[in-house]
């Protein structure tokens, strides 16, 4: 079984601030840090640090060499990542004194994925292979349709939630991994039971993994709900913690772990990630768990 992450690669500009900038306000940041990130790259590295072989597909701009280098240096198979004219995606991340963040993304070349490119990448994969997707690239509806046609098992982290998702055939998704806000986007409620009821009704064949931050995580699979507490820790920067969780969950699926074992591994990995700065830089190796 091969694993493909088809997603975004971003340069993350993290600005430490006393408080998030308010409308109409100009404020000075206390510090600027630059990291490699993007949900696609982060999740690919998380799958890899969890111990699996993973392929990454996505498009960077002429400035994207460091993003590709970071993927390769972390053991990700990056031969399908393409370079195109233009600027890579980037994220402007405000990180406040309470370690909360506010993220503005600019898609750049992440929004240049075409059907031709997607078809060329997906033609290298076959029935039963795993495809991990997020919602930071163009062409997502086509990628889902094509992967379903091939018979790949599709895992979707629908982040960030926006109306692009409405054009996707979400019935082709086998596993949804989402946080409470994303659950609310779909179901209209932030109550975990309400979120599960919505997905059970709309997507009865899918399993749902719901991350609840300090309240741990839950999974609805085969009509059974399993809940795992979070590992308590000091929080420095939550950027990339959800991606760490997602990557480790995909590794758990690949290894055939029980839901409890997979979730508990994810909780440990995410707890380590929130205690470190940055996105790709914060993801732990399996040996650290
Ligand atoms: O999930 C965290 C990621 O979201 C950051 O690395 C940033 O690039 C945005 O894509």
C-alpha cells in the first residue's frame, strides 16, 4: 500500500505579537520567524516521521527550492512535486502571548494544480493506495473524483473549510479528520455528538476522527465512538499540531493499529508538537513518543 499526500507547501512567516491586529490597527511584531509549512508538506513529514514511506505531490514557485529540500531531507518522496513560474504559497501567522494563532494564507502556486498534473501523479498509484488530502490546493474536486475512480482510499482533512468543499464528492471519502470548528462548518453544531450524527447520516460509510484540542480526540467508526484524552503539556505554538495528528493517524491506518492505539499515538505526537515552534520543525519522530 503506497501513501500519497497531495497538498500545499508554504513558507510560514510567524510573527510573535502581544495581541492579534485589530481592524484598522497597525502594530509592531515582537519577533519574526520563518518556517517551512503548508498542510500538505506538514502532513507528509508527519507520516514520514511516524515511520512510513510517503509520496508528496504539489506545486511550488520559482522560490520553492527550500520547500522541496525540506521534504527530501525529511525522507519524503518528493519526485512528483513540481516547480512552476510564480511564487510559492505562504502563510502569515500571528502568534500571541497566550500561544493562540491567527493564520492568513496566500495560495500562490498551490492554486495552480491542474487536472493534467493531477492525472499524471495519480496514474502512478493504484487501487488500495492511500490518498491524504487537505483543502489548500486547487483542483480538489477533480483529484477526489479521479482517486475514487482508481479505487484509492481517500482520507480528507477538510482544512481550511470553505465552499470549495461543496464541489467535492465527499461520499468518496473513507476517513474525515477534522477539528470542532470544521465539524461545525458541516453540521451546524459544535457538539461532538451532533457532529457525529451529521456525518453518520450524510456519510454512513466513512469513519470520522474529531480533534478537540485539550479535550482529546474522538473517533466514530463502524457505529462505535472511541474517545481518547489529550496529553497535557505546556503550549508554545499550536501551528502544525493538527497536521502532526493527521499524519500519525494515517500511519496508524497503514499499520492496521486499533483505533485506540492509533489515537493515543496521535495525542502523544500532537502534545510534543505544541511544545515546539513552527510547523514542519515541530513534528516529532516516532522514537520521541
Ligand atoms: O496547519 C498549519 C499550516 O497551515 C501552516 O504550516 C500554514 O502554512 C497553513 O497552511
